[in-house]
C-alpha cells in the first residue's frame, strides 16, 4: 500500500472522480444537512431556553436522536423512500440536530438572569431580549454545538456513497469493491483532513464573532504573593486599631 503514489497520481485529481470534485460533493451534502439542522434546531433550542419550559423534552429528543444508527437509518430510508438525496440528508440530520439543539438550549438557558432581568427592566420586549441579549451571550455554546455537528456530519457523510451518491465516501466503497486498500486508506485520510480543516475554520470564526468577555478565562484561584522581607519597608499598621480609635474619639 503506497499512499504517496496514490496522492501524486494526476489521474486521481482530475475528472468527475477526482479529489476536488469529490471534496465539493462531500461539502455539498454536509452543508445541506447542517443548514437544515440549523433552521430546525436553533429556533427550537432558543425558544425553549428562553421560556424555560420543555427542557427535559429537548434533552430527551437529543439523546434519542444520538442513539439512532446512521447507517441502518440510511438503509431503511432508501428502502422506504428510494435512492434520493432526501434519504442521505435525513440520515445526516439525525447527527447534526442533537449538538445544535443542546448547545443552543444550554447557551440561552445559562445566560445570567440578572442580565435578562435588566433587559426587561429597561422595557425590552421578549423577542428583543432573545435576539439582542440571550443569543449573543449564548454564542460560545451555540457555536460549540455547530462545530461538534459539523465534525460529526463531515466524518459520516461518507455513507452517501452507499446510496450511490458521490463524496469522499466513494473512495471507501469503490476501494472495498475492487479490493483497492490504498484507495480506501486515501479516502479515509481525505475525510479526516477535511474534517480537521473545517473544524479549524469554524474555531477561527468562533474566535472572531464571540466577544472576548465571553471567552473562557483562567478561573483558578491563586494564593496571594508573599511580601518581600525588606528591612527598610515600614511595619504594617494595625488597621483595626486605627478604626477603633477613630470610633472612640
């Protein structure tokens, strides 16, 4: 197995089966599922987190969706719906919705209540509080859920090849069919590299859009530094004695 020869072969980088075309197909399937998941999960998670009602239902749905096997679900959808992009997208939605739903709900629900009460105190409407106060403060957890969803979806979009679609999964399925293990290994490497690149891009976006005050800070408690033993420094004054003398005078 010679991965170097496979990656340096020009035939693997041109034509409809070349790496650039497969990467674009892979990103298209993944992006479609992520966009639909955002449109479904973010409004629901934000509404539940804002109202404080139905949190147990959100957690239950997220855990239930996580328990579904994606490959088995895809095969079932192909048998019921047929070979279509709908089957692939629904199977990937099962992966994308739980982290987005949980991240949005947790982010909105954990916004400091004093901040929300202050917004209500100045006369802001509930819709404005959600959009202008809670969601901006929930961005770290919301974007963390997006990063987790993107990583899982990109790593799993390879199953689209089982339903006769393209993407980087074609190298895995076709390589297995022809017993070309070099092609299978190359496909696995490409999927891993693509997932890491997308993760790095989303991490950079999160750093740009999240306020510095909301980023994680070092909260460890350190003991105060011991004062230097300088013989020329004045002796510490007994503050309590002075205060008592001031009170008694």
